[in-house]
């Protein structure tokens, strides 16, 4: 009987962190200074391989720019590490403007305001933690 109670207590101790780690909410605010029009196009990644290797994002959004900012909210995310790649689609055509040489003509940004260095900011510079439901995560990208 005592052994069963000890086993049950041990199992609860192991399972408790997993039970507490429910879906999380991430709110991303973009501070926009380059143009009061258009939309922010963003991709949310949950792993380094997809982020740095051109893989598929776990979520995408297009949010309108109004009053110098744009806000995107993602609900139901598993707690973990995430990173964002975004650009300001000023002309509203849904794609990033590029020169004939492949250089962006529309502003872009990454989570943690990580700088681009000969390409997109890497996962190591732009990833951030999203915690469980007890504390919604909010970040700002400029």
C-alpha cells in the first residue's frame, strides 16, 4: 500500500511540469517608422533547422500598419523557443520588393531586433522563449 502511494506520488511529480506547460500566447508588436501604410508580413519558426535552412514556418500573418505600429497575436503555441522573420510590405503586393541583384527594397526585421549580416539574422541571434499559459509572452520588433 505504501509502495503504491510512493509510486503514485513519484508519477505525479514527474507529470506535473508537463501538465503545467499548456498552450501559450505570443503577442508581437512592430514599431513602424518608415511608412504609415501597408502591412507587416511575418513568419514564425519553432526550430533552428527551419529558420536557418529556409524550412516551413509554424505560423504566418499579415497585419496592417496603423498609427505607427502593427500587432500580431499567436494563440495555442506549445511553450518553447521561437524566432520571427518579417518585412514591411509597403506597397501591399504580398511580397518583398527586391532589386535585380536580390537586395531588399522594403524594410525587414527579425525578432530580438537581431541585425542581418550578409543574409537573415540566424536563429542563435533571433530566437526567444515563449512560456506557458501563466504568463503570455510579448515582444516588440522595431
